[in-house]
C-alpha cells in the first residue's frame, strides 16, 4: 500500500493578477489595487492609534493574515519614523497560505517608498514549512514571527499579550474559518488590557464574535470603496498565564550569567545583546575551547519524516540560523549533499520547500558522484569567525564555574577553591558536556566524544557531503568528520584516523580512495539528552516530583500548582545540542531570551514542552 503523503509545509497561495494580487481560491484581493499602502495605514495603523501608542518598551502587535507583508512593512516604516529611540517592535502574525518570495516581491514592488524595508523582508522571506518563523531586523529593534498554519491551530500554540490585533483575513464570506467565534475568543485571550482590534470588515458575525469575546465594538468610516470598518477595544478579563509543568518562566530583569564557550553561549550572548541586556560569559579556555574549536564546521538541518512539534521547531531553527549567520557575514551556504536511502530522501524532497532537491546525478552541481538530497541553504562555516561575530562583544571571563549558590537577588557563582565570582539575576548553563557538573542532579546528559581531521587530497568538491559523517573541501585537502564514541575520551590518534577512514567508506563514491595522509586533527566532547533532542528552559528542582506526581499520574482533582512550581526560578539551560548545535542554537537562544525578557516565543507551546528540561522528570513520574 502506498504511504500517506508527508506534509511538512503549508500550500503556497495561488494568485491571479487582475490589477493586483488576488487569491485564486478565495476570490479576494490582498489589498485595494488603487492604494493598498494608504489602506493599511488608514485601517490598521490609524485604527490601532499608531504612532500615538508607540512607547519606549516592546510594542507588541498580533495579526491574522500576513499575506504580502504589507501591514508589517507599513507598521515598521511608521515605527522607524515616530517611535522613541528606546522602543522595540514585535509583530506576531498568522498565515495559512504563504506567498512565494517571487509573488510577494511582485506585490510589494507596487509600493516603491517601502522598497528598502521590502528588500530586507524578502531577503529573509520564510519557507512555507509549518509552524512559526522568527525574523529579526534593524539589529534586533524590529522582530517578526510568522506562524504558517490555520488561524485556530496557530493561536492554540501562542502565548502573548498583544497591545493591538490586525484582523486582516479575506472577507468572512470567503474565509469563514478565520472569523470563527472560537478564533476571536482566542484572540481576546491574548490581549493586554485595553488592546485594540481593528479590521476592514463590519460583518455582523464578526461584530457579535468580538463583542462576546469581551471587546467594545464600534463602526468607523471606511477607506476607499469600503464605507465602514471596525475598531474594538478589549475590556474583558485579564489574560490567564499558562499553567502546567512546562509553563514558561516569568520575566527576569538584571544582569545575567552565561556559562559556556561554544555556539550555545555565543548565540545567547547575541540574543541578549540585541535586546540591550547585560550578560557576562564564563568560558574556561575562552571561545571555542570545546566542541566548537575545529577550523571548519557543517551547518545542516535535522530532517525527520514526521510533522511533530520538535521537528517543526528544529527545521525552523535551521532556517533562522542561516538568516542570522548571513546577517553577521560569517556564513554563505554553498549547499550540502545529503546521502542516504533514496526513497526516504525523495519523499522529504517532495515534503520540503524548493531548496531541498533530489539529485540522481549530483556530479555537476556538487562534485560528488553519489545521488542525494541537495540542501541548498546548508553549507560550511569557520567556527572561530562565527563565535566572534555572535559573542565577541560580550564580557568574557576565562574561568571555571565550580558551583551555583542561592542568593537573595538571584544566583551566586563560585569558582575553584571557593572563589566568589559574583551574583547575577539568573544563570544560563550553556557549556554542553563541560557544564554537566552544574546540573548533574536535575538533567540526564550523556557525553559523546568525537574527532575530525583534515586529509591531504586533490579532490575539491563544490559542496560538502553528509551521511553518518561529513566531508568538505579545505585548501589542499578534505575535512572529514566526525567520530562518535561514548564518554569523554576522543581516543588516540591512530584509532581516530582508522575510524574516520572507515566512515569515509560509507560516504560518497571515491571519497575513501581520495584521502591522503592526515594533516591535522581536532577532538571534542558533545552533550546529548537521552531522547537526542535539545534542552531549553528552567531546570527542575528538588520539589518537582512531589509537586507534580499526582498530576502526572492522573490522580489530582485540584487545579495544578502555580506556574513555575518545581522549577528553579533563576537557573536555566540551553544544552543537549549534540552534533547540530550550530543549526539549533540561535533560535533556541532566541527562545530563551524571549522567555526571560517577557516576549512572545519563536516556538510553539508544544515544542517548548517537547524540549523542556523537566520532560525527563515528568516522564518518570508518569511511568511510576
């Protein structure tokens, strides 16, 4: 029997162009062709009272119907012109039928005054992969998160308190699901007090849905051919924070300590720097002393033939990493050829976006004689250059942190011999295998040692290749990696060379025969969780099991404990990245920074739960 089609992406919108972009399936225009920008400014910006309502903190706007991105660009342009210098802007939007980059470019070309902003948006245009996509602009001052899903499904995975909502789906008669009463109630549940919801439609069902959700609804003069529009002010009950064992941590102000010297720590330093937060990095041996110390690394996505919360998150993490690294100037992907079972890779090529292509003959485009899946955005990078670009501006202390102690205002760090390293509002453990001693009782981590080496070779493939290992060209040679040995010992040089040559035998045709003597080698130790997924969030404390046992086993009749119960209030981690830290760290660091700064997450709630440090303790309770 034929297998079910694998669905990892939303369908692209199909457009006609009578006088502007029109959705073929919905029979509705994305904006008035006469002056869509003026319409966006009149209906959404003025209706929500911008620029008057911009303030000096994070200005948070929700939206249903991202479409061409015109509303976002109009808001961004208005923010640039009028917001206080200390202000930041964050829009969280939903789109069920994402446009292709080409269609979005054609639509936005109708507004030349927005051309510089449109160019930046199009350069970062997200793939149609399901789930949220985070993009950062203006050095972090402007942030955009687009959820590719139906409105109901996307809203169920969000947690925010927006100051405004732009309701910009197609007309209710042509797109009723987006205007469903349950959808509008979910919008209301994510409103700050006094939030404004604005829309072009005055349909009775929409007015009644907003009113029943707690909005005071009023008709206002419309724009262009539309006589009226709606403005609504939320006056319902205050937002209820999420509960449960994986509830997000509350916002934490003050200086932060980051422990680690690899890609996770550098990504955290970068994420907090974009928010103007002060951090101190503790890295024994400095940047790149551990697993990030090789001269060449490989940036590739984790590909999984299933649509699960963690696979959505990690695919989005790869996309975000590519964008962030390109912004730093430290990466430009030349593609990576993924080898493996042809049927599986061909199925993935059909399920993923157009940057994943099955090649039966890969010689011309990659330099390898084996068929495989060409991942066009993947590529190689220089770890030292990347770490410097991300974390180079942070204060770095070359010292080993031996212990963490509670402090009245946070956490106190202690060095070797009891040396006082200072107190911080919170600490983030991001040292991989080197940081296991600081959370040995809270988190089960496994160490895996590995070695890579450069071999003399006259082969110079255009793209890197990946299988159980990887190979990439370097000047005068080929970089080959990496071995996997349980424990902290990478092994002696002879054994490592033998393992690498055996790995080459499993790789592209002719690779093993093209390897000359070893020119240089590097070793490191990775940290991995038992389920081989990353770990991000607050660590469970010694009370977690007693507080959550009854709920885990279905015996509790009372409401769950308060948010954060059983979790260390000031100790967080970003670890367990294994061999794909460079692909996963930037977005996971962005998620943790968003959490501690009180901002919307770039991940679905289900993904945050799937990657939460307490997941192992919770599973143990359910089994007991």
